[in-house]
C-alpha cells in the first residue's frame, strides 16, 4: 500500500522498526509466515518479488500447488505457499465444471481481492506504484519482509465453509504464524461458526488470527467474526483524498471524490438528470433502469446503495450518459469511497447529494460540469470510522466488546490481479498492477501485517498478548486532537464502531502491560456460555475438558476491553490480570472514565510490577446508578498509566 | 426423482473412533457407508487439525440419519461466506 505505512508510523524516518533492541524488526519478519485465505494470488505481481529474502525457514511445510494456469515455479522466497480449496464450491455449483472458463482449480487470483489483501499484509516494496496516477508512491505491505502463503477459498459464487475449514486445517499444518481472513458470514454460536472453530485451533498453536468485522455498518449489531480469540478489525479512513468537483448550472460547486482517469468531459455544461420519468428505480441506476433517450449525452445522478457503485457507472455509460454523480444517502452519510469508473464520475456525500438532487429536480434546465483534482494528502480529520464498517454490540456474546480495533480500510492502494480490470467489471478491459479498494477486507490485512511485526519483535508473546498490545495502545483521537468521528452521521464515534480505537503500531511494540489470555481461560469462557460439554470439546478439541472452571459471566474473560451488560443486575464485577512486559519495577496508576449512569470502582488503584513477567490482578466494580436508555450505548474507559505507558481499555455499558 | 445434495459439515466425537479403524478418515467413510453404499465416496474433506470431523455431500435424509448416530455430535449445512 502507499501512504498507510506513513499513516501508521512505519516509515523509515521514525526508525522505530529498525532500531528496537538492536534488531532490525522489519528484516526479522522473514521468519514469520502470513497465511491469507482469500481469492488466491497473482504471483507475477512485483509485490511478491523476493529480492533480498533469505532462504525459506526449514520448518515450513507448505507448498505451491500446480494448476492449469499456475506453475509452482512462480513461487519464490516471498510467496512460499499457494493452495486452492474448491470442493465445497464445486459441489455447490451442482457438481458441474467451474462456472467461468477461466475459473480452474488453481491458486491464481481471477478476482484481485486476494492479491490486494496479501500484498497489504506483507507485500515487498514497489516504487512508482499508482492506480492510473492516483495514490502514487512506493507501495509496500505492513510486514515487508514477512513470507506469504495464500489459500484460495473464495470463488465466483462465494467462499464455502467446507473449503475455508480445509484451508485452515492445512495452513495450521503448513506452519503459518498469522492468519488473515477478509471474509465472513452472519453471526452464529461459536460451535457452528467454521471460522471461530478453526481459529481456536490456530491460536492454541500460537497463530494470531485476524478477521474483518464486516461491511454492514452503520447498522447496529452487524458484526462478523466476533469470537474473543479472533482480532476483529473495523475500518477507518486515511489522511488521503482524491478530490473531484461538481459545478452546477446555478454556479454552485460541490466537492466529492473520484478515481476517474481519462479525457474528462471538457468545460462545457451538459444536461443533468435525476430519475427517469417512467422508471421508479432509475435513481439507483440499476441495470436496465435508465432510458437511453433521456440519459444520452447527460450527467446522471445515481443514489448510492443496492447495486455496486462501479456497476452504476457502467449502467450510465451503457445508456449513453457521459458522466455520473454518485450521491450518498442516509445509510452512507458523508463517507466518500472512490472508484475508478469507466466514465467521468464524482462521488458526493449525503448533504451535497441532497442539494444536487434538489437542484436537478427543481431547475427546468439543470446542467453540470465534472472535474478532477488528483491526490491530496494530510486530510483532516483522519482517521474517521468508515460508515460501512460493521458495528457492535456483539450478538453472540454481548459481554465481549467488538470490533477490537480499526485500521486503514478506505481507498487503499495495493497490488491487483491482471486477470481483471480495476472496477472488477467484465467489460473493464484495463489492466493495472495496483488498485484502490475499500472495506474491512482492506483493514484486516493491515493488522495481520502489524501482528507479524510484533511477532518478530516479541517471538515469545502469545496471540492474545499481541492482540492486547494492539488494542490497549490504540488511539481514540484524530489528527485534529478531537475524538474519533464516524462518517455515518458525522458525529463522534464510539467503541461499538471503533472498538479500542485506531491501531498505533509504534506504541503496540512497547505496551508496558498486556492482558495475556490463556487457552484455559478461553475454555472457561466457553464453559460459561451454557454450551454442552460436548460442544465445548468440539471447539477446543481436547478430550479432557470438564468445565470444572467456568466464569459466572462470559465477561469475566481476561479481555483487553469491557462490555458490561447489566440486565437485571445493578452491579457487575470483573477481575482482570495484567502481565508486565515493560521494565522491572514499573508502577501504574488507574484512571477511570464513566458515564453519569454508572459508578466505576477499581481496586487496587495502583499496581507495582517488581519484575518483568510479573502478573497483577485488579477488580473493577460497575454499579448502575439508574436504568439508562436500552437502545443507546453508554461508554467509558479504564486506563493504567505511568510516565512511559498508557494501557487503555474501553468499556461499553448496556442494560 | 433427484434429491438435491448439499454440503454438510459433520462434527464427530473424535475420541469415539474404534481402534479397528486405522485413521479417522476410515471411520468417517464407514459411517457414511452405513447409510448407503453410494455415500461412501461423498466425503469432500476429512479435517485433522482445525476441526474434528468431515465435510460431505449429502441429501437431507442422509444428514438426518447421521445426526442419529451416537458418534456424531452435530451435522449442519455448510455456510457460505462473502468477501468484505
């Protein structure tokens, strides 16, 4: 990716990752393998160049499988594994041959998504990267020197559970250290959740598992992949934008974004149209909804939603339109997601969208001119929580706060498959080495790559310790020093949207304290869920589980954040354990923030860690002073700090 | 009449495998064969590490029969996931 390394503080100028404990952490990641379950890989991408990579670790048991369009020789010291799993997909397709002629059993990426996510996590540095001139710079993954193993589990009709489980099975045996899954389904009990079950096996073996939270925001309770042993990643914006402008016939100019690259539409006003006379769905620009007779030669306003944004552009183009204004509605608010449409197009937020729609419907002869401003940096405020990023509360276990963190997931440039154009449309015959995409799919591999960096810095840390480090050091103020904002609605965000906050890898490298959760504690958590003992065994895959240890409440798990559900109780009490990963003799003091509806008491208020590795416990008592609105989330925080470290946990309250 | 088959994930009681079967895969195959001779080759995957069980292409009646087995913990339809 371009820009996100700088945005995350991974650029060379800070020197952080090059100087920790006299170890070049960036280089040390060559011992770390990131397994990516996705649509495969385009192995010829420069992002998988293995220049300067040392030999593959002897422990590695993965391989690159031969396919009709994939030779094992395409793998190298960077891309060290490439397998495909298609039996579930094949069966769901009626046992017939794969749907598209080019969709053969092979790890090759025909979609682009897998190449994008794999290169985001661990792509090599590639100079002069851009998408048609946009977002130009040196593209690199978060863990530039980590190895990549791809497991193709997603095909033209989806990602099938049987294939995902087979890939997880194989990846664990192959010896990956980090697993990255930018996919998900609806919520289900953990014993019915393929990813949760497979991920549990992974973390038991010290493998960090990062999953995307989903793109069903801003609806509440829309999260995927919420098991506490998984890092659930939401999405935020970068400080980068691609401005574009709409000048209306009434001389009013509105800002938007665009990745359009082409001759443009000149500087003469052209007709503007919103809604055909005889089609109720023309405002959405669904296929077949636009009358060429009315649209030809005009700029068309399309409401965002229902069908893909790039498809709307293609519908307008096919109907003879020469430009498109893609206008947000209430669901997407002011969030601007840029696409490389095949015709001049500008995406605008809801507020400007409403004004443009109003003008088009009221002016007898509406006109517009679209123009494009390239790439700008240092946008403020940033990050902003993406409107599409899925939100809590966690429906499966409301006592565990999710998502865990947010990372960069809007307008991310990364490597792309040359089997398909940047819009992903079949009629888009352009070939690009990079593409700009948005989604929690894009934020997830950022965190996977950061986990690989932390793993190389702290080889003895458990997956939960790495997760804790990333969570407790995350920040909740944007680059204007204001609380993080939410693109949906434009107001302040909250932990149901951003979890612990936006990751800060520099701080995560040295968190001071971690909430280190053991497998036994996860088992005690599962036993507290009223699952049968057989179901618990099926998740943990241990024959001797008795559930003799269980929590009275699943929220008692030693988790780096809190979700307090009062229900009929007025008092909820949890004990947490912190492990010192900082200096010997560290002393921490607690600071609490709570809403007016809750009293929070922490004992003790001071923790002394005599030695490195020491563990100390504290108890926190949450007392509901009054019943609050059940539909509204209430939030606070508990922070342990000293001069060097701040170890912060968000708290969500519900009734 | 053709009954549509679909993929089911079959969760087995891992430690119930009789010693007479050399591998869990052999045991899973035998479980399916006991339903019908035509189902013995319907296993798509035998999982070893991430999961205790297998994925198989079954019709709803076969899935129901498997559910009745003492060695089977659960049988559920495969879920389809989407890219984010």
